C-alpha cells in the first residue's frame, strides 16, 4: 500500500528507478483517441504528436523530440526559447500539460492498447 503522507509520496516519486518513472510521463488522450482505444491516458513516447494545453506554448501542436525520464519532462518540436547568445533551445514541458493527438505505434504499444480496450468487457453482461 502506498502511504498518504506527502513526504513519503515525494520520496517515492524522486527515488523511483528510471524504468518505473516511465509511467509518471503519462498524458491524456484526445477525445477521438479516447473513444477509439477506451483509455484515458498513455505514457508519452518519442514520435507522438501532442497539443500543449497550458503554459507559454498553449495550443501549440508538435511532435515529441525527446522524453527525459530523469527530469520527468518532454521536448516538443516548436516549443523553443532563445538564449542570451541568440541560439534556440527546446523548452522542457511537463507531460501532464499536453494532450496526445496522434500515437506513434509499435508492437509493444499496440499490445497495451489492445489489452486496455478489452478491460471493461469481462465484467459486463
């Protein structure tokens, strides 16, 4: 059982190994994808197309360039900031502030989506 204490939750979040941190990088699906796959959210992957829902880059759509599991941030094409020397650098975005619009598919993710879409069928009559 997970503790309710905020200090223990904070510790568990920051002490989690990298393979488990992948689950913390989930983002909600768009309404079309939610209806098709019968799931609310999925972990973000490189190659996914997302729309930023809040922050300085609100309503920007772009592909995910990099997923940083260590810092729990993603980099999106088009979300850049200018440094003092004039170079453009990607701005890290929190995955919970984006919405998945188009999924980059592979065998593992297709298995997950198929398994999740069957989830509610067993208990119904």
